[in-house]
């Protein structure tokens, strides 16, 4: 299933639920006002890196590399550029510098024996299921589903500034990666009828040379936290769908919030006494 068909298919995805974590109002606005502008450079880079690593033979069908040295101020340059655009119609254009970086990242990753094991499976796999508690239709698209010693393993590839475990851990909770691990493994369990939750591994790679790699598993306590988050957000989504009340920061009842002292300041005040 290509990206366009997957996006059009019915179902709530992880990124949708994470918007509800901000507020149902934020989520509803994003649904009603889809961003049809140009994707950000960082998003394009990530998409291209995924394609190069996971489906390298299809890279050229989705991405075109902007040639260097075309002077569009000249007649010849304009003609050459227009010819390139015509040949690249329907594709996402990336710079030569980005292509060289992405190719170097993929080459480094594929030279790693552990990465080869983790990516020896089905790539870009869509799953669709209905949450039994809320009746909400859900969907995910896995980077890779593989098996290690007959154990199913969900692998998600992340490009990042730092692949250090502590640095990635700080980002993970800000971006909802615990929710992603829970939702992706839930999809595999529900769809394949498994009785045990699959293992989940983040394959992290830095975008600067030497393109350092890190493999980070999701332990039981983090997975349980992600599952609690998933159930809470699916419950909020189902209730908002039922009532039509896509409330904002003041909550479903519209009650004011309090400006409480943060924990670090409370400790400071207590110490002063």
C-alpha cells in the first residue's frame, strides 16, 4: 500500500492521538485544516532516509536529486531545469548534499550486522484494527516487522541529532514515542492474534558523520506507560466523537486551570522554611 492510499484509509494513527494529548481542539483543527503546503526540509530528509534504508530499489520512484551547477539565469540553464522538473513530476526533490548524506547513512547502517538482522523482514507494513474498548478504528504503518528466534519484533527507524540513549530518551517522551511503541505492538497483536506483545526496537541514527547508530528496546514499564497513554487518548477521542465537544485547554467542562508552583520551586520554598 502506497503512502497516499494509506493516508486516505480510515483510522486514527499515532500522530493523531498525540495531537489529542495537547487538546482535542488541536486535533480537530488539524483534521479540518490539513496542511497542504510544502513539507518541511527535516520531514523530507526523514522520509528520504527511510526510503533509502528500507526500500532502496524504490527510491528513484519517489525522490529526484536536484542537479548541481544549473544556472537558471541563462536560457540553457532554464531549459535544463525545466527538463529536470518534467522528468521529476510527481516526485519529491532533494538536494545533492542531502542525497550524499542519506546514502552514507544507509551504507553505514547496512554494514552493521545487528541492523541487517533487525531489517530482515517485511518493510512498510500497514495494519488496521478496531479498538475493542472504544470501537475506534486505528491504523499504523510499521517500518519493519521481523522475527528474532521466532519472536516478532517491530522495528522503527529514527534519524536524529543524537543517538545517545539518554538524549533519545529525553526526546522520546516529548514526541510520544512511548505511545508509538504501544500502538504499533497493539496493532500486531490484534491483527495477527498474538497472545504476547512483540518486542519493539528503535533503530536510531545520527544525521552527521560518522552516522552513529544505536538500538534501543522498549522495556515493560515504558510499554505499560505507553499503553495507559493510548487507552486514555482513545477514550478521549471516542467521547469527543460521541458528544461533538472537541474541547481545548480548559477541559470538557471549561473550568479554569491553576498556576501551581512547579516541583523545583516548591522544594526551594520548603527549603527556605
